[in-house]
C-alpha cells in the first residue's frame, strides 16, 4: 500500500519477463511451468525460449522429454490460423483486439467481427503498401508480449494471457478480399468460391454478383438476399428497468424520459422485491406507492408509456416473494433466482 508495488512480483519480473509467461501460455504451458523452464535454463525472454527449443535444450528441464519438446517446436512453427486454446467470450475477445486494431489503424477480423459468443480465432487486418513498419509496430504494442510467427505480410503475437492474435497486412487494392477471408467463417468463405481482388468487401461481393453480407450472418452459406439485422432504431422498448426504488440511480420519470429520447415507446419498471436483502426492495405497499409515481410519469411523458412491473424474487422454498393478487395488479412480472 505504501509503495504501490508488490515486491515479490517485481522480483519475479526481474527473473522472468512476462513475455516468457505469455509465450508459455500460448504453447499450452502453465505460468509455473514457464517460470521453471526459465530458471532451469537461465532464460528470461520469448526469443531465448525459442532459441533453447531449436537447440534442443528444453530436454534439460525435468519432465520435458523429446516428445514434449517436439510438440512445442511444432506449435512454434505452425502455419495454420492460430486459435485460442479455450474460447473467449465476445466481450473479452473484443477488449483484446480493439486497442490493437486502433493502434495499427486496422479492423477487427476473425470470430469477434462475426460477434460470436465464443471466440477462438482473433485477427486484425491492416491496409498498407509496406508491411514491415506495421509488423514492427505490432511487436511493440503493450498487449503483445511475444511475436511467435512473422512472415512477409503476417504475424502472430501472444498476449500475456497466452491468447494468439493474428495480424495480416494487405495491399490497399486487395484489403477487402483479405478482410473477408480473415473474417470467416471458413465454411462460408469456401462456399463463395474463388474471390476476386477488391479494395473493399462490397467490391469483392459485387465481383461475385452478390450483395454485401454483414459479418454476423457469415456462419454458414445461404442463398438470396441476407436477412435484415436488428438495429438500435428497431428497439421499441425495454421491459426490465430499475430505479431509485431499489438499486437504480434514476427516478421513474428520469428513466422514462431517457428512454423516450432513445426513441423507445415504452419501458417497464421492474425493481427488486424485499427478499433480495443486499439491495432495497419493494413489498406490496411499496409497489402500490411506486404505482402512483408511475402514473404521474405517464401523465408527464404521454404518449410514452411507463409500465408497472417487478423483478419478483423466487425464495429458497420455491414460493414467490409477492402474493398472486399483488402480481395481478401489474403490467409485467419477471421472476428471478438470487439465492438458494
């Protein structure tokens, strides 16, 4: 607390660079195992690890035999599209890629561009005539602790978590083709057949005689016009909103007014009931008093509609936190399990 640092962590970082831990995770090694290799062989960095593997020195580490060494070498030299050892949730995948894409002036590709719930292939595509400066900048990014592959227009970097990030640098005249390929899915791209060169995806699709398809719809081949995606402007209302009656930060009218400004036509106020003891909750009397505030908000915001609702807790014994006759007074009822 006094220094803002952890002495043991600083000592460990002096002994083994975080990039070695990141490379170890990328290769399927635990941080403990990566540190053990570093200590045994006297290596600190990813470059030294690679050299030790090529020279056959990994076998000097206890419990690493020729077979394990061969697997690590194969992983280091692999040429196929890199994938995370375990799928990442979309929020984490995009959090990893967004700063990389922003720093390089590129665009997110791979699974996150298709907004998959679980993501294995993480990629960024950059348009540039000269690839070397982009590849050099990629290697210096804080998010990239080790570059495990580098080719003329492609590189793979490992994050400190061991997650591989692929970078592809395309000539501007064909970046649309490369972006489409890097976005996937593999089955979808394969079904398109040979792709024409294009500076944009729209140009590539046009060359195929097809309309542009949003990345979210590129999981499997389909024929005809792509279906319309739901846009923010399509949302008509929100049926689960909390207010200062429980754990929200705005009043009923403030929530309704903000929703109306978003173009919504209605909201349902669904504050907690009393059985959720970690936050304030409403009993039958509280709900009726809140109903008076909702009625006033409806008068102030008409024709916008504020619906009476609740997030009614399901108790440990399976019963509901409010009697049926109270719930029957409401416009909208949601049931939730919070404990038990």
